[in-house]
């Protein structure tokens, strides 16, 4: 009887080698900052009896909803939950990009983002809680043959460079424009 081992699936470390090569090649093809400037877009529509928020981002679709206390059906994550998801995916991707460019072997990256949220204001209930999600925390689990010093350096670099962490830590204006051509709000 011959026992054949199951074929090994390529893992994250192999992906990081390919990712690093792709990133270095792209940097060679697009050497100037303006080569990387792009407009991104997401569109959200609510138009039926569920009130569910249908989000379209490029070729992808997802839904946002709230629970019964806010008149929703729990058909998708709430906006504060989506914020946690955005931060967690961006921080994960930042860790992967840095690891790929620095040839750091990783077998697994898990980023859990938590926040506190208080919707009392929507119900006219007085509160001293912040009007935005607060007490955000990201817990990062890196797995792979990294020294503790390399893991700490990777985490520090990602903490400094993650675009969504930088965004929520700083103030930005968002122009709110009427599609009918009305006044802009800031």
C-alpha cells in the first residue's frame, strides 16, 4: 500500500513572496506620486420596504442594516460595524504589504477591531457618550517564523502607515452635496 500525502496548498508566506514581487514591479512601472492618484467611489441606495442600505463598491455589493431597535432587520452590518471592518481589513492589508516588501514570512494575520457605540441621540435620549464610535482598539495576531523584535517592528510600521488608522486619527472634511444641485454642507 502506498500512502500519498495530500498536496500542500500554498499558504500566506507564498502569497507574500508573490505580493512583494508584484508591488516592486508596480512601483517600477509607476514611479511618480501622480501615477497613483485615483478617485474611488462607493454608492449606497435605500429604496424598498426593508430600508436596507445596498452598497456598491466597484464590482462588489454588500448591505448595511441595523437591528430592530432602530427599525432595521439585521440583514447586514451596521455602519459602525462596517467601520470596524474597514479598519480591520486595511490594517491587515497594510501588515501584508509591509511583510511582502520586507520579505517577512507570515502564515496568518488576524486583526480584530472593536469599538464602543452609543446611538442614544437618535432616540432623543440624553447621553454624554461621544456621537461617533469610540474606544477603538485593534488586536493583531501575527503567526509565522518572526522574532518578537521583527513582529513588534512590523506592528509599529503598520500602526504608522495604515491609511484607515491615519484617517480616523485625524480630522478631514467631507463635503455633503445635493444631487439636485443644492447647497454643500461640511
